C-alpha cells in the first residue's frame, strides 16, 4: 500500500463513514501524522479523546495510549491499527509489582506515567504525562510520600525540579530514549554552539545536559527539557536557527512543519521506536476497512483506573 492520494482519499472516506476521529502521536511516520485529524503528545491526545463527539476513535500510537482513550471514553469504539504496538516502558512494571511496592510504603501517593497498562493505572492515584509530571507531583501535599513510576529519567527530572526528597522512583526506562546518550549529546552540542537542545525527559542524556550547563560547557538557556508537544510550542518561540533534538525521530516531522526555517536535527538518528512504526499506511487502511483491532479494557479495571486518568487531564491545563 502506497501512501498516495488514492490512499488518503480512501482513508478519509472510511473515517467519515464510521464517524471516526483519527488521532496520531508525534512519533508516527509522517504519512500518518499528515492524514490524522489531530497530531500531538500523549496528554493533548487524551484530552481530545475525552471530549470528542465522534463515535469511533482511531488511535495511531501505541497500545497504552489507545487504552487510555478507552478508559476516558468507555462508550466509544476505540481502534488501533495494530494491537501489537506495545511499549517497553509500560512493560517495565506489572500490577502485582506495584501492589508489592505500595505495601512497602503505606500511605504513599502513587503517580504513574501514562506509559503504563490499565491494570497499573487501576492501582494509581494520579497519572501524568511528560508535559504535566512536575505539576502533578507539585499538587500533592509536601509531607506525603510519593511513588513515581515507571520511568527513572522522568522521575529524576521531576525530583530535580520539585526538590522533593520523599519521591521514590521505579527503575524502568524506555529503550529508545535511554539509548540517546550523554557523550553523544555533549559532542553534538560542542560542534554546534548556537543550537538549542530540545531534550525529552525520558532521555538518559537529560541529566548530562543539565550537568554540562552547570559546568558552563553549554549555555544554560540552550537546554530545554520538554515533552513532545512542548517541543512544538518551543519551536515556534525560539530565536535559534538550529536545534538538536533528543527524542524519537518521528518528532522531527512535526517540528519542521511548525518552524520550517529552523534546522532540526536528531541527536541520535537511530532513535526509532519499532512499536510506533508498526502503524503503517497499510495497517491504518485495514483498520478502517475491518474495524480492527478493537481495544477493550475490562470494565472493572477501567472503572478503577478512570479517576487517576481524569485527574491527569485536569492538571496542567
Ligand atoms: P509525550 O508525547 O507525552 O511527550 O510522550 C512521549 C512518549 O514516549 C510516548 O511514548
Ligand atoms: Fe514506549 Fe519508548 Fe516507544 Fe514511547 S518511544 S512508545 S516510551 S518504547
């Protein structure tokens, strides 16, 4: 299947026939980003899913994102073009592991990144995404212990910004972001002294970048730790002519669209998420033709997870 004009027309026609809204995450391939009704970060897409009046949500992203949409909109049909599109970070903690961790810290507030399964969300007090993690943790009374999971680098970022000592962090990571290393970033930043650095907080190199700024090796105002949606806003605001981007490479497409005059370059051009890339033009077409794969969440689990996800979309508006 070629992502040509016929494909695009067929996708739009089938979406209309199902009264479906097409949502695409910033890491999707360019053809999928361009055909979607909305392209954005995980928080923005969750908010759209919660308020949409379409009958069907077609989620071009990974499974936990589609599951989150189903939790927020239980009456709608939620489809994902390939249900095998998982997430190694979401797989780094199970419901049973979280129950054990909670038992060791009774009374703690559980904050889970949206990159988790519905079962983990059902054990969670408040979910967050990379764009509101700091606001979510700041909303919790200072004396309460916090269990933050599953991403250790996002956790370290939140701990640094909030200065909170009673924040315990699970040792999970996203293999794509963890692989963008500090040495590579430092070398690139040195080669291009005028470039801004846009760094996703899931990256192992976020700490190195702040360290370099602290040492004076990089001007502190160049270092911007941002969610994918906030990168698009920052692209429109920056005065820099070139930007080094540390996140999954799909992001570059949306950044170039937002600010065509800026030279955006990935810090690591091998940082591609194989799960995100399972959503191909052929898979999207099949999804709309067959109404598959449908995403279902056990209603009892969804019921227990809903309050935590609802709080997530309310905080940091
Ligand atoms: P955001 O779009 O929330 O920044 O998330 C990044 C991510 O890794 C999603 O899988
Ligand atoms: Fe999961 Fe990492 Fe892929 Fe995002 S980039 S979906 S966190 S594996």
